[in-house]
């Protein structure tokens, strides 16, 4: 039956599929919560999603460079159980999305939320993976914010309708597949000309983009998507993805999200 738009939308009449018990049209905390807090300078609350793995990768890269001050405690936020709506988590991120981080190395803890903001904060804090030169720094930020704006089309758009929606719908799958492949083609063309997304140096832009598009090219995001999107044809993207996946810090960061995370 064709969907009929109501005059006024109501959440009660909205089928959210597997997310029906989580999604609500209101923000804010839903229950009292006490999050664990360790002794390390950085307290990270996250999960092994594309956005979630960025922070652990970045901190592991900093530790790899010898920055002991980048030590962190990593705690699981189960988004399917609604942990992100607890009072302590909302105090760190009022938008109730992972990842979120506390820098407790100073006199007063500093909260940082949104994955790209966390990458930028850490890059500036340790003066690493972000060039000082204005031209090169701007190019990194161009691609960092490109990922921030583009990935919702891949995740909330393509990924949702391809894998999570209650039924397969031709129009949204076609719509978001078209955009996902356009983005993949863009990255493939860019990476045909340079070693990393902004040039010869590995930066926070690579971390941000790899966590989504590199993982997709590694067949690690959505079951069946590698073949459906013909990822094999994006040879430059695949080579870049494999190069970053081989970095020890990246491997530790991904592993931490799945094996080393604390409850």
C-alpha cells in the first residue's frame, strides 16, 4: 500500500524497525546514570562503529609516536540498549551520539563530542597529524569536513536502507547507492594522484575517511555491500585502504573497539 502523508507526523505511528525502542523525537537524558571513569588522561565512551573507531585509532597513533600523555580508558556505550541517553553521557554529549571524550589532564575536565571534533582537538593538543602550514592545514580540514558531511549519505542513507530498514525499498536504495558510488569515485580519483587523501602525509583526514570508506573497501561495514557497490573496481581507494589498515596503530585502535573495550 502506498504511504499516505499525515497532516501532522506522530512518532507513535512511525515504524522504526529494530530502532523503534530507541529513537524518539526528543533530546535529553532519559535515566540517571553513572559512567565509569579511570585514571588515564582521556576517557573515551564509544562503540565499534565507523565514527567510534576514529578516536581509538587517533589515540593509538599518538601513543605510537611516543606521546604517553595520550593514554586512554575506553568504555562501551551500547547504543542498542540506549546507554547514550543516560544522564552522565548526555552531560558529555547532549546530542546522545558516540563517540564522546573527556580530557581530564587539566584542572577541569574538557568534554569533546563529535568524532571529527575529537580528531581535531587531539591533533591540535599534540601537534600531530595536522600540518602547521596554512595551505596544507586547510586541505586537511577540507577533507575532514567533507567526511563529516558526506558519511551520513553512506551510513544513514545507503547503509540504513541497504541493511537495516524493515523492508527493501527501491527508490531510497537507488538514491543513496548513486550518491555512495559518486563519493567512492571521487575518492578513487583523488587517491590516484597522491599517497594519502591530502598529499604525501597521513593526517586526521585519512583517519576520518578510512573509518568509513576504507572499512567499506575492506568489506567490513555492510554485508553484501562490497559486491553490490562493486568496490573491486575502485583500485586506488582499495590500495589506500589496505595501506592504512596495515598500520599497527590502526589495527590496535580497531581491535580495542571490539576486544579491549571496558564495560
